[in-house]
């Protein structure tokens, strides 16, 4: 928050003309820039509800767009959508209004398809603007459509190379990022809170059943180890636990009210599907462990770990007791190896030190660290299995890979300590380098046929460093979980929404028409509509301009050919010359929308060019403020 007080009228000065709607809109934008949404909302209200005789209608559409953004920042999403819809009603051809409405709709559950339609219209109306392409990319990213999102972000960056939102979210596409509600498809016509309740019921069922079975099997094994003669009683008690499993299942199944969506949820959320599958496997292996318990009674009573490990009973027992830890390890390694983190780090660095970019850089470097650890563990395991330290030589490539990743992330630190501002990450990186050097030294000792004690020392140092990395990762994760802070896992990645220093382009001012341009449009009888089709540029005489709205919207009385042309491509240009000043001409480029009820084409201006036909002097073209330029 800035230091401005929203209750202080001097925080943002009042407009010099209290009745000027555009001035009130400018004040509202300034207040939004100072992070004062409530004060901005009040200024936008004055612009929209002012006296029509004072010119308030001139900026009504702009005021509604500003009000929509202010409502959004206040968390009043329904009101944000309503204000944006009013802006679209007033100017249906405004790309900024369409973009604002699409951005507001994306926050409303079950209205993703409407947001997508508005984003598509914004792109069609203003393909040269980055904002519509970013919204298309965001909506695609939320559904996990990474290729489509990547193309949209690249289109936006082709227009504005330093757009922070496009850069950060493009990096997320390379990481194949998934939002926290990955089980829910935004295009589903159902509230995500409902599918979230179904997901929580499945998770609770999975967790309770697996913990219950593990505890029961441990108790059964303990009882049999204490007295082999108690095998029958232990099996009976263990079987009774299955009744409790059935009760838990029925209770949680009652809470899953959207069974028709569950298969699709499992497809979208891989780890939810893994949890459900592992639970079913745990139930089956628990039954198998009870069935084979008599044959393992003697082994359990002996207490020999080696004999117990060779026993057939150890397989189902291990699945029941250690499935949770196994899934956690597999998930951590799988998520670390998913995507292209180095490519993502380059995009985060190009975002120019944005706060969101720094956070995602931290998390991505942790993913790189987990990759490096798993690679070193695989190399060490291979060398131990093959009983040849020379197989550990590839470990020396890890420091170079870590240096490459950290160099890519260097510019994203924004001047903060270290490559990503995380001391734990710095320590883990140092340990990984030490482990790789130690394993490489062990390989060198064997290759040079040095004394075995050097090989042993190198292995002890390397394995010790790898174990310390695991401990550091667990402690760092526990601290982040306890504090509610971003942790070293993929779920801490966040996409960029309205990040950056400036305001979004959908609250920019609309194009206005000068008095001379209005006079030429309303008085001319030879208006020409220019458009483009598959064969090239075309021009049609449309008769006349029926009216020019206070906000500059043109209402054209046109023939059917013009209507069909606007349907093919709404980007048109209206050319007119002033009947009073015959040397003056104006060209209004905008978006044409057919209004069947009023039987007119409504053209929302995007750009205005004015000039004079050449006479005795050299021809001059004037910008829309009316001053000639050579």
C-alpha cells in the first residue's frame, strides 16, 4: 500500500472542473495507481452518475471500466462483472470493455466459457494490443492447455517485450504449472467449491483408510511377535478393522455429491488418482497380509530383520505400512523432473525482478536442486550396485548444471541476496556441489588405483552430503508449512495476475472526437466505409452517419454489403470530408458492430486521423488534436 490516505481529499487532487466526467475518470485512474480502490470507485461513480448536461456521458463507458477494476481489487467480483457488462453495453465494439469483462468473468465460478468468448472478441478487435493475448494465455493456462497458452503469451510479447505478466506466465507453461484446483476444469458449469468438497472427501477417505490399516497391521504384527499362539485372535481383530474401513468409506462417499464429475477429476488430478488407487491397493494387500500371517508367525517371533525381509509376508506388509512415504518420495521426484525449469528461469529473469518472478525463481531453483540430488543418488546407487566407484564419475557434471541454472536465474533476483534470496537453497546447493565432488573423487581414486581408505572417505563424504540435503529439504518444508509461507515444492508456484508497475490496459481512456470531426461526420452525405476481406481492401459508400454518440460512437446507416463486411471483419475505417471546409478530411478507424434492433452499424473509434487535401501548399496530415504536422 502507498502512504496515501483514502480519506484525505488531498491525496489525489480534485479535478479543476468538478463537472467534467473525463477529469473524474482521470482522478479515478490516478487513485487506482496509488492503490486506493475505494477512492477510485467514488471518483468513477461521480463520472458515471454526473449531470448529463455536464458531459458525463462522454466518459460513462470509461467510468464503468474503472469501477469494474476497483470492485475487483476490493474483492467484490459480482459487482465487477456488472460494471464491466454495462461498459460493454455502452460500447460493444470497445476492445478494452471486452477485455475488462473477460478479466472479471474469469473470477466467477462456472463462467470460464463466457470469459473465453470475451477474450476472443478482444483479440479480434485489437490484435495489436498485448492485453487480450495475455488473457487468452491465462485462461488457457488455467485449464492446462500449455501449448495454446505459450502461443498467446508469445503473441503478447511480440507486441510488448517487457510485459511482466506474459513473461512470468510463459515461464510457468515451460514448467507445466498446475493451479491449486487442478482437479477442476474451469469450463465446467459447476462451482469449484462443490468439486473441492468432493476432492476433500476422497482425500480424507484415502488418508484415514491407509493410516487405519497401517496401524492395525502394526498392532497385529506386534501381537504375533509377542505370542505366536495368538495368530488366530490377531487375524480376527485385524479382520474386524475392515468393518471400520467400510464405515469410513460409506461416510465419505455420502459427502461426494458429484459422482458424475469424479472420473474427470481423477483424470485431471493425477495425484488424487494415485491416492485413490494406492488406497485400494492397500486394502487388498492388507487382506493378503492377514491371509499369509500364519506362515510369517515364526519369522515375526524370531525378530530377525533379514528373515523377515525374505518372507513373502513382507511384500504386502511393506505396501500397507510404507505406501504413504513411498508416494511422497515419488511425487517429489516426479514433480521435480516435470517441465523445463532452465527455460522457465530465463523467462522469470526477463521479467525484470518482479516480486512474483522472484518467488517463482526460488521455487524453480528448488526443483532444480531436487533434480540434481536425484541424479547424484542414481549415480551413487549405480556405483554401489556395480561395486565400481568409477561409475560415479558422471557426478562431476552436476556443478556445471547447477551453475547454468543459477546463471539463468541471476537477473530475477532483483538485487536480493543470492541467486534467489533463500539461504536454505544456497546451503543445499553448496552441499550438492560437495557431494558431486566427493563422488567424483571416489571415481578418481578407483581409476588411479589409490589406497582404499581414500575411496572410503570420499564415499562417506558424498553419502553424508546427500543425506544432509534430504534433512535440509525436510526442515525447510516443515518451516514453510508451519509458517504458511511458500515452500520448496511445485505447489508454491503462482501465476502473475495484474503484476507489474503499471495499470492494465483495459482502464485506458477511450478515443475522443474533436468538434470539427463530429461536424464533418454529422454533416457529410458521402461517407465511405473501408474494410478488408480475403481478396484485399475494399470500400463501400454507406450513405451517411445517422448520429454520433456523446462518447464518440458512430451509428452508420449502411447497405447490406457493409453489414456483411462488418460480420467478416469488424475492423473498419470510416472516411469523411467536411462539407463546409472541403479541404478537411477525417478517418475514424474502429470496430463495427451490427445493431439489428436499431438497424445501424455501431462503430467504436480506436484511432482518428485528420488532415487536409493538398492545395497550393504541400498536403498536411494532422493528428486528432487538430494541430497540423509536416
